[in-house]
């Protein structure tokens, strides 16, 4: 070959290389990776050269919002961000040969993706928003991300409601080949908790305490610990119930019909709070929350107090008919003697009026003022008899029931006050040592 032809050949080759180097679009890279059209092998086959080689999938989950904790459905709804990375052994390139391109977006349908599911997931399909593209790096590493409104089942322990702390689990695993898909994470517990708190957009009535990660090769488990903010329930439920209990205790100083109506009003108010509590708590027969026991015991205590007031009122009304003491007491005999003296005075006055009338009969004229005076006297007589009978009933000696009622009312008041004090002290020591007014810590 002549020197001229050799120079021309090398010039042509340099031109071709310069043309190739000038094409820095991702199209050339995708064409090189055979991703310009759908490839069933890349989309359906696990990307390993040896089928015995497991695929290591790294999962990172960040909770960016606690939306709802449903006590009746026993579910936890969170707004979460998920990311997954895995190695594709079929796709890699030298970035220097493609203008330094180190990563390229690829449509999700063109590449194999691990079928990772959440065991506790009860959310619908539309709640997940996945990016239509995967990020493919020059080393063969594939990156995927998604944001989901995740509704997961959570076994809630409501015994300490509303001062409760709940622990929910979110478990990830492969659906088809768990033994060939090994799961792991890049973060630790402290970093994941701090990241979630930093990106947390909404808390609601719950505060995130911590997130603990447990890796078991084929499973990855997130343990999420939440703590309820009880101030609203404390003001709307516990404070009114304690006030109703103290008001019922103070109603022992009220007498008469007002006492019964006051206690009935308190009982109806507690019934309204029980209806409100029924809408919050689940209908379970295994365990009864302490809050429900608190309301139920207050309802029973007020109900027993109302029953005691009814019995006391009945015995007081029955007291005048208690034996013969009320009929033959010294005060009753004195009252009868007063009635006899009054009767004698009335008869003597009537006799004087009749004598005056006889003396006027000689003149054959009957003055009308004498008859008028006699009618007035008869009316005064009847009024005195009625007043005397009413005063006699009020001045009767107390029977046996009134003494029993006083003793019973006093004893029940003492026992009721002791029961209220013990009950409130038990509730205080049962709830408040949990750090009710202290902010949650890790």
C-alpha cells in the first residue's frame, strides 16, 4: 500500500471515530444495551448469569406522614416513600465510551423488577404512585422508587387508651422466589428514624417514637412504634367524668326531690359520654380498655347512688306509718288535748250566739248580722281544724325508718367518698406514671 493510501485510510478512521464520539445521546447507549425495543429476556428473566446466584435487593422505606390509626379496623395508614436497588448482570457499560454517561432512565416494563410485597398491606392498587422509569447505572445497578398511601394491618393494644403506645410491623418479602431474592437495607434504626422525622409532613394525633429494622435474608421487617397524643381525650372524656363523679358525691348535701333530679341528670350525661366512647373503641370481648372500665365504674357508682337516694326517699315517706310510736307519742296526746280545748271554746261561742238570737226572737225580727257572724265562726272553725291536723302531722315523733335512713345515708356517704378517692388514686397511678405530659423519646 502506498503511503498516500495509508494516510487516507487513517484519516477516514479518525473521522468515523470522531463522528461516534460526537454522538452523546442516550439513544446510542440504549441501542448498545439492546433496550430500544422490548426484550422478553431482559423483562422476564432474573438478571443473573448463574441461576444459583441470588439477587440482593436493598429496600429503604421512609414514613413521611401518619395519616390514620383506625382502632375498629385495626389498621395503620401512612404516607411512605419506598426505594429499591438491585444488580442487573446483563446491563453494564464503560461510561468513557459513551461521553461519560453513568446512568440512563429505562422504562419499567423493559426490565425485570423484583416482586416485593408487604404482608400487612390492605391498601388498594390506586394508592401507589410509581415512577414509570427505572434508573440504570453503568455498573448494572438498577434503582426504583415509589410513593404509597400504605394501609397495613396492625394489632392494636387499647388497654391503656388514650395513653397507649402502639407497635406495628411492615414486612417485605418476595412473592415468587423468596429464597433467590435476598433483602437488606442501607440504613440503620437511628438514621431511618431521624430521616422519617425530618421529612414528616403530618402527624395527626400520633407521634413517631422510633423505627427498628430486622433483616432475615428473605424477609425485611420494619417495626414502627407510635405514641398517641392524649390531651384531647383527657379534656373531653376524663375531666368531665371526674367532675360528674365529684358532683354526684356533693349531691348528698341536697335534700328532697332536687337530689333525685340532679343525680338523674348526671347519669344521663355519663350515658352521652359512653355513646361517644363507643364510636371510638372496637367491639372486642377479649379485653376491655381501661378507659371503658373507667366510664363503666363511674356509671355504676352514680347508678348505685341514685338507687340509694330513691330508697331513702321511700323510707322517709313511709316513716309516719311506722308502728304505734307515731300515733301515741306525748306530742300527739298534747295535740289532741289542744284540739279538745279548741272545740270547747268554739261550742261556748256558738251557744252565746244562739242565746242572742233567742233574745231577738221576742221582737219577731231576726237581724241578718247574727247569721253572718255565725257563718264566719263556722268558717274559722273549719280552717283551724285543717291547720291543726296539718301541724299535727308535721309534729309527730319520728318513726323507726327515719333513724335508719339517717344512719344508712351517712354510712353510704362515707363508703362512697372512700370509693371515689380509691378509684381516682388507682386511675392516677395506673395512667400518669407513663409520662403523659412528657414528649415521646426514642
